[in-house]
C-alpha cells in the first residue's frame, strides 16, 4: 500500500501465518502476505502452502524447479506487508543504522529495518492512518496529536522509537496538533522567519555599533555569535534532555519530536515566532551576563547568534522542500538520511562541522549490499 509505514514481524509471528486463511512468506528481511495468490499460483496452491511461514529465496532461484520470472517478483512487491525482526531487533537496527547491516527490498535497495524506508522520497508518501495506528498503537493522525501525547502514558523508550518512524499526513497537509483555536499558532510559513527577525537583528546591530570605535570590532563579535550559534544548534539537537515522564515527552514532541514524526510538514518545520521569543529571551540574559562589562559587545554577539538561527531555519526548510545547488545537495542528502535512516547521528543542519569534530558524522548508506 503506497505510503504505508510497514511494521516488523518476529520470525514466530511469520511462522504462525502458515495456512490457506493467512499465508506469509519471507524473502530476506521482507515479509509478504501471499494469501490471495494461493489459488492463482500456476503450479497450484499446495506449492505455495508448502512454504507458508518460511523463506522462499531458495525455491525462487531453484532451476531444478524453475527459475521464477520478474512477474513473480512483481506479485511479491504488491504483497509486501512488513519486515522481519530478529529476536535481537534493537541490535540489528542499530547495526543497520551504523552501516553494519541492511534489510533489502526486492530491487536490492537499502531498507532501514526500523523505519521501513530506503530513500528520501519515502518521506513524502502518505501514511495509511488507520493501518498505522492499529499496527503501532502510538498516535492517530486523524485526531489532535498534543492531547494524545499528553494522555498516552508512553514510556520514553517506546516514544523515541515511534516518533523517529517518519509519517506523512495525507495530501501533504498538516496533521491536527490541538484541533482548536490554538491550531493557527502552531503553523509558520518559512518566509515569516526573516520578515519577523531580520528587523530586530538590524536594529540591535545599529544600537551595538555605538559602542565600537572600529566597525571591524562589531563585525568580529557578530561573526563570533554566528559561530557560537552553530555549536548551540548542534548541542540542542543532540542533547535535548528528555525525562521519562509525560511532561518531558510532551515537551520534546512539541519542540522537536513532531518534526521527526512528520518531517515533511512544511508549516511545522520552522519555529513559530512566539515560541522562539520564549526560548531566545534566556539567551539574551545569558549573553549579557557573560559579557557583563560591555553591553554593546554582548548585543552584537547575540545578534550574530539570532542571525545564525535565521540561517538555520531557512536552511532547514530548503533542505526539506527545495531543489538546491550542488554543494547543498550533499547537505540535503545527509539531513534527510538523519530522518529516515539514522537519527542518532548527523545533528548539524546548517553544516556538518561539529559532527566531524565530535565524531557523529552520518555515513551515507549503500543502496546495495
């Protein structure tokens, strides 16, 4: 089914589907429901049932029987229902995320065993809302998400696993977050960011300039603030503290988790101005506390940091929703792989600089074994 986030099955679950009423087979890491094909099999249904609940790689390639045609693989592709999870599924997923293992589709493409995705285009395929909720028992995309997270009683481990399985709301629209008068406040178009924040940055630099006899001093402070932002961006993305309670989980979902859950929602990708103002105020106080001896220096550095945030939000949006020049294409590739392959690496958005420094580079995955 197009766009469906496919579940994982244990080997025991697959083996239990071994009858004419429900017949599953595997091919490598892929699970197929061939129940409807039993009566249509050219060699008779008994041959299909002989391999019910089993892997069919050997028989598909057995020339003594007969080498199956591309049509057979097409039938399987249409019957794909999930992926095979080993008893040590977490270790397997971690190994695959670090390039030490891979699940492969019928066409040999890399498929992440947790997310069921193999390429950036998968992020934009509509999720089957009903099937996704029945399978994962996490969030129902047809209902407001915030109260579901708040009242869900999810453990931290379960929440982190589910929120990093990307979904896509039907038709590319925004899934409901509050479902009431607060809904418009949760959506922000990308152009709002420079329109709202560039004027205050410009005014702040104008005020700060009064304290510099040499303009190069202000430029140096501004660039220093911009550089500090790149580190702040990395630290906040990597070390967002998440207590194992509903307050921590709901806060994480509101500030960041919703973007990983619905990464291609263009109206919840950049930060709403009211939320940014609440987060930026403590940094204003921090900057002026650290550089207490020179208000103008502190202001110039702070303005550089806010300008860095503007660059971050715009870059983040364009990485998701625009076709970019050559250098940016690699950055886009890495960031989208952060979403559908390995959310535990690749924390830099505007630049992978700090990932190189701290050893959290996201290694692009091979499309073939």
